[in-house]
C-alpha cells in the first residue's frame, strides 16, 4: 500500500469572538483526507501563522502522516533552539491535525485510538466574576441554576481590579487604597496586599451563600510575590477549595515546595509553561495536584499524552488550560484527552460566543455541567473557512498582560 503523505500545511487565522485563533489544516496525498489542529497563541497569533506557512509547512511536505512520533521529534529538533511558545504552537497545530487524520483513517474518535474512554463526559468549571460580592454571588447562582457544580470565583477580575489606561492616568480607582504617582504609565493596576486580604472574604461569602453544594476554584494569575502567595494559600485553606490556580509564575516554582509543606490547599499550575523542565519537578516531587498546561504551548497532543501518563503515576490530575483563547478545535482535543485519561480532573470552559458555531461545526455538547464529545472520527470537527474569513484577526497584545503595582512598577503575570 502506498504511504499517505502530507501534501500541504497551512494556517487559518480567525477571530470570531475578538481574540485571534490559529487553526492549522494538513492536507494529504489522499483526495479529501485532511486534518485540523489548534496552534493558538493569541498574543503572537500572526507570528505562529507565519511559522506554519513559511517554515513548518514546507518542512513537513512529503512526510508520512502515520509517523506522528517521528515527525514531532524531528520537527522539534529541526529548529535547533526549541521549546519556545511560537514554534511549539506551530508544531501543535500540525500534531493535532495528524491525530485528526489518523482518527479519520481508523474510522474512530481519537480517544479510541489511545485506549478508549474512562468516562462519558468531562465535568467543566465556569468563570464567575463581579465588581461587588453581591454581583459575584448572583453570577455563581446563575451557573448553579444551569447545572454547574464547579465554579471559579474572582472579585473584580484578576488581582481584584482591572483598569483602563484613561482611568489609571486620571487616578480614578475603585479601591481607595490604590494610588499611583503622577505621570504613571497606562496599564492594569492592582494592589497585591488588598487583593490578598479580599480573597478569603470573597470565599467566605460564597461558602455562606452556597455551603458545600458546589466546588470553588480561584485563579491568582501569578499576581503575588512568593511569600504573599504562600500566605494566601494558608489563608484560603478553611474554605475547602477544589484548587487554587497559578499561585506562582514559572520563574518561582521552587517556592512550591514550601507551599506544599505548609498547606493542604490543592494547587493547580503550569498554564505559562513551555519547557519540560518547568513541569517535570512539580510532578515528580508531588508539589502540585493539577497540571494546567496549555497544550498548544508544549507542542500538541503527542507530548500532552506523555504528561498525562506521568501525572497519573504521581497522583496529579489534568486540568488543561481552556480559556477563550483556545480554539474550539483545541477544546475538542483537550476533551478527547479528558474522557480518555484515568487521572482527569476538570475542564475549563468560558462558553461559546454567538459567532463560534458559525465558524466551527461539531462543537461538543455541554449540558448539566458536563461536556460531551460527538463521537465522530478524529476530532469530529470542521471549520467553515468562508465564515472564518468574515472574522479577520489582527495583531494584538491583551491589556491583561500589562500589569502594574500601585507605584507603577510592571510585574509579570
């Protein structure tokens, strides 16, 4: 039998909900046989697309679609310098597309290729926020009424507040403790000390309203110094969190050993990680409870399967990053991993906007707090490229990335 080879690789960049998404299409030597993958890196989407179209596509042309493992390793090595977010995302798009093709050739969904299901659907958590505690409680109640049992709670956004540039320079702050010097640069200003004290108050209020009928999560978004992050982890322990997310940035992961020694709050981390040396010690030393890797940022499904296996043997559950800057193709790939892997924890879901179903067909069904794959071969999804073209993407950097302390100091997320 003549091997099936890669005929072409190209990117499809679209922004149906405002944030740029990168989908990669791999066509094969067999007519009408192709696969789709997600290579989304919202902050550098056009750079990823260029890497796919100019470098990775021509490099992959003529290679056999069956040899996913070899293609992944040789593609990673082909750049010499590796494990950066742009090239990892580009490789992810191709990798996911090849798994989609393999599922279509086998006539089965990807989770069946890996050994089948461990569960019929994946429990999801929703994001509830509010400028006031009353508004937050109302939003939590809405999700509870819709059947969700896992809810992430934020009071005033990440870090407790999010200000536009004009508000910052004008000195109009919702929190009276936040003041910046005259002439301070635009950005999202927040007071880490006020934020750290507000989180326990927030969780206490939500627990008082809903008791233990729901599971609570909170995202620190790497906004605290290591010692204050440790203090927060200890302070929220009485409120029985499902997990505390992204307590520390990659540069401070050694502090997680101290967190683990001093508190029992479950820790979920790693959405900013791109290199194996960032997550390996956290897993093997059992410093975390949930792995939060953004699958596009580590190079796709092939490495994610290996991470999931490693986590299983070390008592760590999966909670792949799934915000709105992951394409529905990426969500579906994560979902296939989740219904398959024994050590699944939770699926993040921000909801579909009104334009997503117009561009992406075969979206997973979400009902009563669970997300269900559609059971079709491969990922079971299609993209309408004509519809996608109606939502062009532009280069953008999210305002959430420009974070500043009250005195104007820039801090990393």
